[in-house]
């Protein structure tokens, strides 16, 4: 039997997420949360207590005040790097506590 409208699994999944924008947005948020540890490295990840995305703002809780002040200074670069990693404009701002 020959299938005329056959598509690969990857194409089917991509099409599903394009049709479900809300679900795609949540997956991108999770990708940004995972990217924090990869982009910032293990030293920063060890000082990170809590990280979550709400209303296109990344909230990060750190245990080191020195690290917090350093990251506040390079907030724009962080937003750009995390959005590039996710492959979409996921974040508008970062709140570092």
C-alpha cells in the first residue's frame, strides 16, 4: 500500500507545535531554563537556587550577592544569549534576586 500524504515523525511533531502556540511557548520556556546552566556554566549553576519564567521574564534566585551584582550588569547580553539558544524571542527581561 502506497501512502500519498506520508511525512516524517519530525515533520509531524513540528507541525503539531506550530498549530499549538501555547504549548510551543511553554517548551521554549523550559529550554531557556535548561540553557541557564549550560550557558552560564557549572560555577554559576551551583549558586543558582531557583529559576523560572513568568510573563516572558526570567526570574533567577542566587545565593551569591557578588555574582548577582555582576550578572545584573550584563543582563542584556544574557537575554540575547538565552533567546539565541532557544531559537526564538522567549525573554524580554531578567530579574535576578
